[in-house]
C-alpha cells in the first residue's frame, strides 16, 4: 500500500516527541519533509530520528517553500501558537490536510476563518488534543451521550505544573508568539476536556488571572456556566513547584466520572456513590493514525476545527473577564 506522505512544520523539542511516534507507530505514513527556521533543530531531528532509519527527509527553512516543492498529503504543525493560522491556511491552500498542535489559533477571528477554510477546501483540519483520541474520552462521551450518567451537573478540572520556571525565557512566555500564558499552553488540554467530554457549550465565565510578574498569565482560576445550567470550575496553576498533576471530574444526576485530561486514567461511580466496574475500554487509533485514516477517507477526526473555535471562544471570554473583573458571556459559534 502506498504510504501517506507527511511533512512537519516546526522541529523543536515537542515536535521531536511527535516525530518519534510518527516513525515508530504509524507504519502507513512516511515523513518526507521537515521545516524549521532554526537549522540546528533540523540537524538534530535528522540525527536523532532519521539517521538510525537510514532516511533523510527534505529540509526547508520556509514553510511556503516546503509546500511548493515537497509532494505531501498532509502536514503536522508544531510551531509557536501565533504562527498556526498562517501556516494552516497556506497548507490548506496547497491541498494538504492539517494536523495542528494545540491551541489551534490565538484569536476567535482566525478560528472562524480556519473552520470555514477547511470546509471549503474539503481538507481535514484536526486539532491535536490528545485526550480526544483516547479510549477513556470515547468511553466517557458514550456514557454521557447515552444518558447513562443522567444530566451533567458540575465539571471540575485542574492542572498544576512548574511552568513559570520551566518555560522562562522561551517563546511560550512571549505573548506575541504564544497568544497568552499557561491558559493557552497546558490549560488548553484542561479547557478542551471541560468542553468536549460533557459536549456542552459554555455560556458565561468569571475568571481571575495572576501573571506572577511575567508578561503572560501564570495562574488562572475561573467558574463556568454551561447551556444546560451545569456549573464548572477550573484551576490552571503554572506556579506549582512539584512538577505535574492534572485531572477532570464530572458529576451528573446518575453518577460521576474522573479522568486525566489527556485520557489514560478513568474512575466511575453510580448514583449511590459506589465504584462501577466498567468494562475494559476499547483501544482507539492515536491522533497520528487517525489523521492518516482521515486522509485515506476511512475515518473522521473526533477533533475537527470547530473544537478549536469553541476553545478560542472560551479563552477569549476568560481573558476578557480577568481584564474587566466581571462575568463575560461566551459568544456563540
């Protein structure tokens, strides 16, 4: 079978993590091109991932040149957040499908444009929020959509990590490149889980943010009202000293579930508070394999561009509330 040809835009540390999965776990895909403005990133990518395989993808310093010269079916974009919109737009214009690192974009305007552009181009735009592609998220969505847990009443989620210290001096703490701070970074996974799992639109938020003396938000605490009247709370703490911890808890009228925001963990209780011995969750394709399957028209992405728009709408309201000190209505799609 002919392999799906993939290009990668952005070849830093996170991208190399993605690249290892592409080269070891997706046999029907081939990385044929790499793009980065920093030559040492390209050199390290080749040395660590492709020299052991006796492969040498073409390299480019400009994504437009790569799109023009490399024959690709799809691209994965792993660059600073503020570059996502232009690079995704150019890739769609070049006829490529797009797998995008989170967050999809940093403005609601750009999110709306990408949703429309992907639809008009008839190309897949999949947002790489890993939890969406996990067996645990699929199981929880199934429970909630079938009403086995009843009506969602409360959604609580959090992330804590040593982000202030660990990302100091990087583009992630430069608002011109990142769009924001920890709420845009690890917070993106948490906020997405709060929207995706209950599959409810957020209608109103009240948020507080602390920048801890930096140019971006480090700590965010917020409350959320959903369209069915359910309430939620979220803590995004980038000033923790212990390392990494995260989770989401959904309380419904007939039971509750707790999981990791990336999937991987799952607990369930019935209406009486007794643990439920749920069946083993069935494996689902990774976001990389799903992307290939989408290109080959044998699957659909569970995380299309509309989820990037929903997250952008929520983030816009969070930042506006923190700025004004007032509750803010989340704008409709």
